[in-house]
């Protein structure tokens, strides 16, 4: 192996070690999966809601438990989820199913929009476009889906995201349009 190959291998190993440590730190704080009651979230901004989830004060998200991903980082207009593309998410051809990838990216881009919302508002995905750039194989140990806001309006939010591995390879790209809603009741 050349010096450049060794350096790249070491960089990937260091990234994986950091990502695993990030995940362990997050998982240690998360509560059991469940649905928050309206009175628990209506007075929180989108960002405050994710902060409360991250501290274990609100239930963690059920779909993340089922699909084996966790929120890793968030800030206004940005959300990162980390997932394990294991063989249980494969399609018949042995690659990770596009639906699993779409679920991670939809979560990242929609939550990026949600981080910008004022208290008493929620959002829903109105449109999601995914471009699959390369096959994701189950031997990739971890991936991250990062969503970033493009524009946050009072009624509509737009974001884009990408799914990438510890080597920096991008597997998919997404854009979303989210409707901003006033909760009923």
C-alpha cells in the first residue's frame, strides 16, 4: 500500500472512530422512542424541540429506532442523522434499498426546515426529490445524511441534503419542499 493509501485509510478510520463516539454520546442521552404529546412541544421552537429530544426530555423518534439511525448534530437550518446501512435494509440485488436512503434524507432535509420554525408550528414534506449517485453497499459501516436549509418562509421551506460515507463519497442527494403548518386544536 502506498503512503497516500495509508494516509487515506488512516483518515477514514479516524472519521469512523469519531462518528462512533458521536453516536455513543447521543444514544446515551436519548429517551425511549415514542410520540410527544402536543402540550410537550407546542411551546417549543423547532430547534428547542430537537434540543429536548437530544437531552432525553422528549421521546426519541420511532422511525429512527426502526431504521437504525440517530440525530447527530443540529443547529438552525441544519440537521445531521447517522445511520447503519446493514444487510437488513438490502434490496434483492444486495444493495441498500433506496427507500432506506430516502427515509434518512427526508428526515435530514425536513428536520433542517423544522429547526427554523417558531413555537407552535410544524412542517410536512410536500415534495422530495432524490438523486441516487452510486450504490450503497451494506459493507459501508456508517453514513450521514446532512440537510441544510435553502430558504425558510412562513408557509414553505426548502432544503437540500446529501448522504455520504466516512470516506467522503456521496451516495445520494435530495431536495425538499416542506409546508409549514399550524397545528390543529
